[in-house]
């Protein structure tokens, strides 16, 4: 690594050094409490897979360049030179961490290893060593935001083709559009993912509730957040913020995508609209008597709290309320809510593929699900759904893996039907 690159990486490092980050980097007592909290270490017990082990690589670079003792007596402590070897170690640390923040819940000082890993990810971007698939996907999302006009006709046609599937789940009320686009002052702007599986069930539920809604032109997923690039994260989220503000939407409802929800809710500042996870709307419409569901899950069902929606987003009860209307026999995972084990698919690993690592590093998740005796599992995050589906196949678990929104849409009681 040449001096120019090293100076640039030091500059990037410094941009992350706010008060909270300095506390995370300066406070660790190496007590090791976080070690057992990490699903990767639980499944693959090697020191490089501990939370504290990952953080130490960043911490030692911090000590060398940004701490008093590192500057005046660099020989005194164990420090790491910011060079090509360090960058390789950043990659191994950051992309074996799903950013689940379970270690933070157990750390007596609340040290956020995900935040420390965000330094490693940013420096990888600076060194042009980030996973190229993630940066390509992020750039494609940004390009779509810059040229939405040219794709609008094709998008409208593709959406219109989904309408029969929505109608099959719930007939659109008279005088309404089945999947509305570009509606001003809608009560809800729904932000989906690419494909029928995310748009169709949400549309049916919104139509059944009689909501004045509109579909966003953009996908919720934020590849910039997976690669820890603040500029790309902001650019991708900003497309949705600008659209919601232009349409004067009252609420932005994010599809089952934990990272997209967390970025929109907590990392885009103040807006004229409220951000909600779609499951919160399903629970609200149920409580208000605006939709009715019939019990449609015969097998024993369990629920996986996605890290970015639950532990890091605070949504625990809404999905459980919806499940209470669908399942005869519900069993909690142990532990659950903020202590739930990560599925092992976050932090960009699903988008990157990484099947072998994901399966090996989530053995503890597989064992947790198996212990419930459930025949079915549901969740509210596309990443978690994909990871659970892969785990189910890899470990031959014999589960039905469901999206909760999809379950609810298929359980809608239609006009004239009995629950
Ligand atoms: S954030 Fe999750 S994956 Fe990363 S070190 Fe902590 S517990 Fe492990
Ligand atoms: S629990 Fe906290 S203080 Fe203890 S080793 Fe882990 S990060 Fe450091």
C-alpha cells in the first residue's frame, strides 16, 4: 500500500471517530463476555470468530494512529500498521460478522461490534477491496434512482401483470386500482422488493383494509448498508425519501427487509412521513377490525425475530399478535426477542452467496429451531427467510419456511366469507 492510500484510509477512519465510537474502541476490558454471544463462534469456535477478536483488529489500528499512547510510544502497546495485510484482516473480520449486535446486548459496556466493523467495511471501500457484487448491486440501485423515468413504462406494465394474483387473494374494492402507482397524499407508500412475492401479498392486505395506498417505484433493499458505505447507503435510501416527500405520503411502509427498515427508520433523519415495518400495519388493521384472518397454519409454528427488526429495531409484539390469529400451535424459540440467535444471513452474506460459511456458522440456529419441535417457521425479513430456507435444505430440517406477510395474505377473509 502506498503512502497516498494509507493517508486516505486514515482519513476515512477518522470520519468514523465520533464519541460513541471512541468509547467502543477505548473501553473494552477484554472480559470475553461477548464471545459466547456470537453465533459464528458458537458454531465455529475459533478465536477469529469472536466479537472481541474481530474488533481487536480495528482497535489496534486505532491505537497506532489515533490514541495518545500509540502516537507518543508506538512500541508500548500491541498495534497494527495500516497496510495491505491489515486490509485483508479487515475483510475476514467484517464479512464473517452479520452485524446482528447480539454481542452488544451481552457486553457490560454495550460495545457495538457492528459499529466497529463499519470502520473495517468503510476502509475496504476506500481500498477498493469491498465485495464487488455488493458494490455493483448498490450502484445499480443508485443508477435506477437517477433515471427512473426511462424505466417507468416497463415498471407499470410489470406491476399490472401482478394484479390477477392480488385479486385472487382479495378482490379489489370497487373504484380502486389493484396496485396503485404515483398516488398523491396516500395514507401508505409501500416499498417492496423486486418480484411478486413481496408486492402481491402486501397489495392484497392493503386493499382488504381499504387503505388509500401507493406502490413505491423503488426496491427497499439497501446494498450500500450491507457494504458499509455511508454515501451509497444514503443515496439508495434518499430515492425513497424523495419519492415519499414528492407524493406527500403519510406513511412509508417497508416490506419484510430488516436492513431496509432500520436504515429508513433510524438513519435518514427527520421527515414529513412516518416509517413503519409492514407487519406493524397488519397488526394495526387486525386490531382495528379492518381485516380478518382465518387460522391457516396447521403445523406447530415458531417465529424468528430478525435482528434488524427486533433487537435493532424494537419490533417484537406486532408479529406475535399477527401469528396469534394464524396459528393453532405456536412455540417460541429459546432464547427469543433481543436474545434471539441471528439466522446467519445478514451483513450482505446472502447477496454474496457464501453458502458454505453461512451453513457452518449457523449450526447453533439450526439446533435452536430443531429444539422447538416446530414443523413450520415464519419471519419478517427476506434475508432471514432465504437463510432459513437454505438451513432447512442443508440440515434436512423438514420445515415449512414462511413469510409472515404471505401467510397473512393467504388467510384474508374475503367479503361474504366466514372466518
Ligand atoms: S454483531 Fe453478531 S456476528 Fe458480529 S460479532 Fe457480534 S454477535 Fe457476532
Ligand atoms: S464483552 Fe465488551 S468489554 Fe468484554 S470483551 Fe466483549 S466487547 Fe470487550
